[in-house]
């Protein structure tokens, strides 16, 4: 049974490879696919519009946050600006809740999503991802006086049945819910879903939640702004990679984004993280 599945999967993956070759050819013959139907280049359409639209949730410092002047700033914004500059167009940012971003992108409400978004199997069914530019983890934030400690298995066991605050639709949300894909072994937690990690942290401070599960850097930013009240446990729950999401099949746009990401990945991204952690 298992073997049969593995074979089917291998065949499916091979089909994917063949399809990928096909779409490369399509791009070379700009405008018409092998079967004669007309295709539009995502990059041409963006240049024609004169703007590229980024979908994000500006409550995820240092990757995106609202500055004092009300503008959206952060690591993702700087990388996105470099993509816009490369294409010679304006960058337009749409700030929305995190949860519906993938669906909105799929529906064409933006050209790409840059939101500290983790590459997951679930999301790959809906959209494509660029190359990754940041590695991250889910971590546990607790009140400063908490005695909670131990390895991942011990933390998962301790959090089972507890009140865990998360940001809706994030990998932290899925981890708290004990979803298998995340590697979580948490059972029957009462998952309290909030629109932002900042809001989730408030419920931890006021005692309604026992823990918050969120991404490493936003956790650090939140702990720093709530001086002395919260702390992050050393144990990391997951290993994740952030990438920009784009609509399926827009390989020309993906290539431009990947060129920019290749320039930024490593030192430049690290510098941006330091710069925006301080902001
Ligand atoms: N990295 C997490 C995810 O992709 C959280 C992202 C976010 O809240 N902006 O689900």
C-alpha cells in the first residue's frame, strides 16, 4: 500500500518536472503556449500597469510593521522595493489580515505576497513560492515568571490542554492545533486565534493565555516592547523558510524576484533584520 503510494507520487513528481519544462519554453516564445492558447507575461502586465502590488500583514516586525508616519516598513518592504526598482515600477502595498493573503493572491488581488510567509505543503497547493530568504522557527512566548522548560516533546506535552494564543492562519496556529505537517505533538489545546501576534501577546500578559506560539524574530520584537513581562523559551518547535508567494505559473515574475532574493540573502537580509529590529 505504502509502496504503491510512493510510486504514484514519483510519477506525479515527474509530471511536474515535465510541466515545468513546458512552461519555460512558453516563456521563451513570449505570448503563445505550445497548445496555441495565448499566454500573458506577468512581468509585461506589471510594467504596463506601472505598479506591482504586494500583499502583507503589517503587524509582523521586523519583516513588516506600521511606522509612526503610518507607512508600512520592514525587511520584506525593502526587498519588495528592490523588485519594483528592477522592474522600473511603483511598489503598492496592501495591508490586510494574514489569514486571507494566500486566497487574495490566488484571486489576483496582488502580484505577490511578502509577509514572513513560511513555505508549506498546504500553501504550495494554492500558490508558488520564490527561493527562500530567511530561516525561522516557531517559538513559545510565556510570562517572565513561567517555569516552563524542556525539549520539544516536554514543551508539547506541557502545552497540551492549555490556552495557546496565536495569529490566525499561521504555522504557529497550526502547531498549536497539533497539525501533523508541523511536527507538533500538542494535544487538545484551546487555541485562541487573534489577528496579529501583538494582539495574541496581550492575552498572554493579561493571563487569558498560557503561551503564545509565533515566529522567532517577531517574538523577540514583542518581548522587547513588553519589557520584563515576557520571555521566549530556548526550545525551538520548528524549522521554517520564508519566501515570497506568487500566483501559480508566473515563472517570469518568480525569476525576477529570485534574482533580487539572491542579492539579499545572507548578509544583506541580516543587516535589514538588525536595522528593523531597532526601529
Ligand atoms: N511564518 C508564519 C507563517 O507563514 C507567520 C507569518 C505571519 O504571521 N506574517 O504562517
